[in-house]
C-alpha cells in the first residue's frame, strides 16, 4: 500500500516561490497527473516526493511512513527523468540492473528481473548496447524499465515523453498507460501537455504559480473547470468566455443578451460565461456573431467568430455551409455553460 | 545537393576550395612556426658535438648520434633533478586534484552565495606574477623549514595550477548532467555513491586531461623552482642555473629533453582538450 500524502509543502528558490503551501493526496495505485504551464512548480512537487528537493515547510508521507527527511534511496520510489538520465557508461543491461545491484540483490535475481524488465519494454535485443547506440525512444524505454524493475510501490515520471517526436509520443503514451494497468503502481506523472494528462490520468492536479488549482478526474476538469485558468488551459481550443451581467433575467454583454436562468450567487456581479467550442451550435440562438475564420479540420470544422469584440471558437460539423464574414447566431445550451466571477475567475458553485 | 552541379554551384564549390586552401595555409604557417624551432633543437641535440658549430648548417639529419644526449643525461645533477621534477609534478597533481576537483565540482553543481565572485577570485591568483610572489614565499618557506624542499615547490606549483584545474574540472562536471546523479540517488545510491559510480567515471577522461596538463605546468615551471631550491633542483632549475657556463650542445640537449614529455603528453591528451574546447 503506498498512497502519497503531501501536506502544506512550501519551497522557494532564492526569492521565487516554487511551491506555496501545497497539499495533495494520491491514492494507492492511482495515476495522478501534475499538469500546468512551465514554471508552475509541478516538477518541484514531483522532486519533493522523490526527495531531490529540501522542503522549506510541509510533510510528505508515502504509505504510512513520513519520508520528509529521508534521502531518495530510502523512500521506496523509482523515477523516470525528463532527460531519461540513462547512464552513458553502462550497457542497457547494466542500466536496468543498476538499482538492483545497489540494493545488493543476489546475482540470479538481478539477471531474472533485468530480463523481465527488458521483456516488458521490448529491450531484449539491445541489452548489450550502450545508450549512445540507441534511439531516443529506446533510451526512454530503458529509463522506464530501469525504474520498473525496482518494484518500488511509487513511480514518479517527469515529462518522460516530451523529448520524443510526435508519432513516437502517441505510441509511448499508449505503452505507458498499458504498463500502468499491468503493474498498478502509484504513479505521479508530470506534464505540460493537456492531451497527455487527459488521456493518461486517473485524476489530474492542475497547477499554476506554485499552487494546485483543481484536482479531479479528467472529464470533470474538462467539463467543470474550477476557474477561468483551468478552462482556458485544458482543452483545444480553450474554453470560450463571454463577459456580461444579469439584467432582468437576461445575461447581457457587449453585442448579446441571452435568456437564461441566473446561477446561484450571481447578485449583479460581472460574470464570465464559459462554454466549450463543441457545445456552441449555429442556429437560432440568442448570440449574434460574425464568422472571421473557417478552418476545416477533417473530423470537424473550427470557426472563429466575433461576439461584439470577443473572439469565440465554435466547433461545427464539416458539412456546415458557412463562410467568412457571414453573420450567424450561436446557441449555448444552459446546462453546458460554466459561470465564473469576472474579477477572480473562480467558478460559481 | 544534386548530382549535376549547376555552374553557380560549381562556383560555390570553387569558393569552398579556396576557403579550405586558406585555412590550411594559415594552419601550416602556424605549425611551421612551432615545429621549425623544435626541429632545429632536436637536430642540434642529436648532432655530434663537433659539428654543431659548423656553418653553413645542414637542415637535414645527415650525421645523427645520441652522444650529445648521453653527455647531457650523464652530466652532474641531471638525473637527480629529473627525479625531483617527477616527484614535484606527481605531488602537484595529487594536491591540485584533491583541492581543485572538489572546487570545480562545487562550481558546476551548486548555486551558492558568492559563486560568481569565487570563480573570479580563482582567476585573480593568476594576476600576480610569480616573480613578485617568489621572494616573500622564499622567506616564508625559510621560516617554515620548507625552503629547498620539494614539498615547498609542489605547493607553489599547486597554487599555480589550481585556477586551471578548477576551471577545467568545473567544465568537466558541468558536462555530466546532474539528472544522472539524481537518477543514481533514486536507484539506491547515497549522494557520495552517486558521485563515485556515475559522475566520476564520466568525468574521468577530463580529470585525466587536467592531471596531465598539471604535470606539464609543473614540469616546465622554472622561476619558483629556481628561487625556492638550492640543492634539490628540479630539471628546469638545474638546467637554468648551469646554463650560463655550459656549452651550446648541452643547452640544445637540455631543451630537447625538457620539451619531449610535454609533447608526448599533449599528444595523448589532445582528444580531451578538443572535447573541452568544443571541437570534435
């Protein structure tokens, strides 16, 4: 059993705060993705769990052990680094077996587990090669294999796919997900790629400026972002936001007025109506807009339209007859919109 | 590139050839500038003593003999001074790496307060000419009982070589990714274990290069060695002090004898030097 509990962790580098009082609970066997733009502190948080950063404040527990003051080797973790950190002076076999040798396992056991680790990641033909003789994807697999053979209950991964080219990344993403379902380690996975986060995570922790903004399942984060930042960071295209306020039972902003029930706590504040591109439809809706750009993308067509001066993205079927400069009306189903305070960006309810 | 060169491409290829010729021309010029004096010294060192004064000189090795070299090596004080030189150089390497490599590692790995200042101060020791430092050093060494002692010379050579060692080793350690050491730590190594098992083996060629270069610095150093010793001379000090009253062929033989280790070492380490300097 190895749940990870992070409690009130803070870390500053010089004057810059990398982590501000961060708390997070990762359940046993869960695949938790730390997602955020670069510099948001996600890697620092991962390294704090690994024991590679000395914390200013807070505790880290793995299972029922407080590991805050333990060095990495006593934490029962395994880690895959962004650069892979495959040892260049060792063969693939020596790389995979390195951790087991450090743990002074018997020779036969090392040989057996290295073999298994190599088979799991299709590295058997390369066991005698040096990293310099491998491709980027193979090196990445060596790094994963080296971490897996440790049989540590916690697996930490720092952007393991970011150095692969696009096609290989798709393949490796699926491989990693398959591996996770096979070995069921508690996994913390850092990425800045929201597609990776959506497709792999059991849950996602979205981070920004050293804080966790929202922790939830991928679909709930996508559908019910906790604030404007999450809505605009997750999803491609990002969520649309229309600014306005409720007047006489209608949500009215620049260039539109929409008959919709006000959310609880609207109280005449300026609000943002957040709506996904695929939830907007062309039709007899109450939002007049002018189409600016039409982008056919094969599976669907993406429109950029102006509501007043605000650009919004609209996803329509490919067979939609529409051209640039056309005036259209947009429909936003009330059940699928998300209301946010315009000032703080925080979602209502 | 297409298989059929257009006239224009042909012109560019021609331009490239000209560039190459220019580069090689300059390179050859520089090489000659170094090699010709060395060749003349070597020639004189292996010419019979009688013919060395002949004029006009033959630039071809027509009359080779090891007699002059044997005369030099068998001269009084040469063999002991060679032993002294090697002893001093070895001590300098051990001391220099023991002090310099950790400093270089710290510069490469840690962001500590005053890091910039430190790397400047390291270089600043090079600002003071050894000629100015030698006299006070000699006085201090007399007091400490280190005068005319090889350890004293090795200490001075270490001080002279340290800036170089620190800068080179920090460059070497910078090139060893920190993530490698961290990976070793997550795989069961202590901080020290990760250094020994991962950083050190990867840095070894660079450290060897630093050691060899330190050897050359110490082997060639003449001023401090001359001031700080009386009877326990190193080879350059020995040659220098006997220079004014030795015959010309002795000088040539001594020069050749001293330059050979440097050449051999440079030859072995040039691969690492080129790596350090970003070449291939």
